[in-house]
């Protein structure tokens, strides 16, 4: 019974966390003992209200945990790959990232991705759109060469329209000359 | 010999109303103050009655001859309090051309005296009288009658008439400029303003917008926008502000320019690499004009419709090329520097303005369309996206010389450079309208 209660609480907490993300509220409350007693009471009341069959609860929990891991995995793997000025060929140092993106896509057959091509601000807007597209396409082609179906990859260019960094130096320009991966839902 | 002419003129202008909408959502009772802009046309009917005192008008300034002199003029307005406003706006228009020097009314020396008699009691009525001081006769008398107090367009019309008397040419003071403006979301929308930067209104607020081009009749704007990760070409009716898709395919589709016979040039990467195409304004009769491995884009028709200038990186970096309108006889035009983009034709087909990279900055250059002569006409900051006025006298462009990018204008020689949008307005890529039928 206790386990079920805890699971129910967890489910409630997870569903709560999805709606209102208030990471700063909870640690502030925790140290104060009297208040933590009160919260326990409230939680008990709420448990009574939650009347979800056990199977469904477990299913929900499974779903939630699976989603989290896929997203977490994507977050770890989907690092931007960077390009040289006015170039769109894949650098050697980008290959390990692309290899992991490909194996991730092999594991997660249901997921599709978009590749966004970006440029630094020094070029002119229209030419940068074309250049950004070239970068996104060469990234896509590399993944396709590793066996990923082309249909699973959408390509879009943003040229110099979405800058990560706005300083006028090479470090910043380098961060902006990138291909960025996004999981499509 | 006097010619009496009566005209009825409808002046239609976009106006903006700013209203605040409050939305309450959920338990949290969140309040959003959203600015909603409604655009609508206000049409003011005004009649013009004018007398041209002789049919063969004398030309005071021959703008086709090199080293033109400045014509000394006196421009005054009298009447109600708003009269001075009319005077200032008209004078600013004329001054921008660099062709006039202004002489105070009580000082002798003016060859032409333009006098406005202004009445604002019921709408706006102006009687303009232009006198040739040397010959001592009135060369133009014109009455303007507007049902509403529309100071700025009236002043621009008057400036056009004074300019016409002095040069025999049509002025551009009633033309407009579209440009990319930064929306609160950070995306770029499209705005429309008077030639001097006033009366700016947003006309496209959806998606992320890029290249745009007027149709030659001034009634439509073609533009490229990214919405839901798709870059399409749209056509916007400037009277109703209704838009429809002109061209859609996978890849990047960017509109270049339009021709007088109703063609649109654009670039598309539908087949993989970005190539030049033409299509008509109904989205039909598409023709593929280039075939190269690299990037071909920014195609613009020459005003006579014979040629297309475009950007290609077939030689390595981006350079300006020209070709016949059917894609034949491709000719490289720029050889200086490694980054030349954004070509724009002068209305007489003789020059192309473009943006070229020199010493790490983008500057505006003009090159003769046969490649025989090149001039750099901006020097400070980054200067991009040149666009000629329909008379070829001015160029609009964007620059970051004062911080954030803003729209500037200058004469085609590089003289008289000035900012016309607010400092820090994050405005770019101006496109000058054709003449409107007034």
C-alpha cells in the first residue's frame, strides 16, 4: 500500500512539475519542520482525490520516464556542429557528434529531426540564407550516408536571423556558424 | 498661352490604430497587454486645379548634365499654424536632391519663388504659386483641396510640383519604401513608410521575412517568408493587405525582382542547389534559368527587362553576374574583393549598385552594367542592401554606422547620406517603390 501511495505521489508530483515548474520554491520550504508536517497532511488529502487505476498509473509513469530519457539523450547528443567562415563542408571534429546523432536516430525509430543551418552576421542576409541551407544539407547528407532515411530529416535555414551570440569577435562568430538539431514531435 | 487643368485625386493611405487588448487566462489571472495594430485605408478625395502658364516649360536645372548647379529658390507658406509644417516638409524634400539652395524671403537672389497659401479650417486647402523671378512671371498656379488635414502627403505633392517646374522631371517625394523591421518576437516583419521615413506601418507580421520586391505597378509586394520551417514566396495586395502563396517548394525560395512585363525572378533550391527561375505573377510558366553546382540567388531584372543580374559563388566566393533574361550569355561583373552581393539596377539600366566587402566591412558600390567603371560610395560602418529610387537619383540602404541597423538614403553619387528610420530601429533591406499613379 505504501508503495502505491508513493507511486501515486510521484505521478502527482510529475504531473505537477510539468504544469508549474517552480524549482526555487521547494528548497526554501524544506528546512522548516512545522511546515513540512503540514505539507504531508495536504499530500494525504490529495492522494485520496487521485483515483486512477494502478495499471494506468504505472503506464503513465513508464511513459513519463521513457520520454524523459529520450529527451535527455537528445539533449546530450544534439550538440551544434560548427563550420568555417563561408564554408559548408563538415569538419573532422564534427564527425563524432554526427555519428552519435545517427546512432540515436537508429535507436529511436519513431523520432524525426530538423537540422537548422545558421551563419554569422558578417555576410549579407540573403546569401547567408543560402549558405545556412548548404550547411544544413551537408549535415543531413552526412547522416544519410550513415544510413538514416532522408524523410526523417527536415532541413531549414535561418541564415543570420537567429544568433546565439552578438559580440563582434571570432569566438562569437564561430558559435553562430552552426548546424543545430531539433527533435520533431 | 494658358492651360487650365482640373484633376480629382484620391489619396489612399494606410493608417494605424493602436489598441490594448487584455486577456485573462487560467486560475493565475495573467494579464497580457498586447498591442494590436489594425491597418486600414483612409481615402481622402482631393481636387487639384492648376494653371500652367505656357506649354513649353523652361528647364531651370538640367539634371542630365554633369556638375549641376544649385538653383536658388525661396519657399514660403503662409496662413494657419500648420502652414510652416508644409513648408518644412517640402523644403526637406527639395533639399535632399542637392539641386536647390534656399534663399530667405526677405533676401534677394532667388530665381524661383514658391509660395503656399494654406487654409486648414475645413480639411486642407493650399494654393501654390511658383514665380520665375528673372522673367517676372508666374509659371505655375495650383490649388490643392483635401477633405482631411493630410499635411505630409500634401507637402510631398507640392514638393513634387516645384521639382517638376525646376527640372522638368517627376519627383519621388510621394513614393514609398518597404523594409524589414524587427518584431517583438525577434523575427523580421515587413514595414512600409514614406520616402523620408515617416508614417511607417507594419504590413507583414507573420513568420520570419526576408527578401521582398514591388511589382512594377506598385500594387503588390512579393516577399519570402519562413513559416513552419518552410520558405515560400508570397504575394501581398497592398490595398487589402491580403496575401497568397505565389510559389512553394521544398528548400529555400527567395524572391528577387519583377519585370515590367509581369515576370518575377527568384531563386529556389527545389532541386538541391539554389538556382535562378522566372515565373509570372499568377505563379505560372516557370522557367529554370541557371544550372550550376553552387549558390545562385538574388536575381533582379534590368528595368528594360533584357537582363538579369544575380549573385553566384561559382567562382568560389559570391560575385555579381549578369545574363540575358532567358538565362543565356552569363557575364561576371565584379572582380574586386571576395564577397559581392545584393545587386540593384539603376532605372536607366546603366548602373548596378551592390554591397561589397572591403577591409572586413560591407560597403555600397556602383558599377557600370558593362563592368567598365566601379565606385565605392559608402565609407563608414557596414552598409548593405542598396535600392534605387524610381528616378535613379537616390539609393536607400541599411547601415550600422550609428549602432543598430537602420535605413538610410543618399544620392546616387554617395552625397547627402542620412538616416531616415529611428536610431536603434533594427531596420534593414529597404526596397524603393515604383512611382504610383497619383
